[in-house]
């Protein structure tokens, strides 16, 4: 996973820009978004180093994401 330090952008190994937090609602890697060609972007939550940031806040493994 690459981190662009200029703008704090997280990019997974397939090039998907990740947005941790908010239970994954805004993340392009959550399996609910489409690419520019209309193809569904595969969910990559199980591979994400920041998965614990997307859990509900009351979950015991939740970790708040901070830039």
C-alpha cells in the first residue's frame, strides 16, 4: 500500500484510492463503486491495512483514522 505524503492519499496495490473511516462508506475499495469503464471495483477491505478504521465506532477493534 502506497501513501502519497503530499495529500495523504492511500492507494492499494491495484491502484484504488482508499478512504478509511465512516464505516467505509466513502472508500472506493468497499465493493460498491464503479470504475471509469462502468466495471464494479472489487472489495479490498480484507486486504486493507486500515480496515479497523472502518469498523463501527463501538466495535472493540475500531481505531480512529488520522492523517
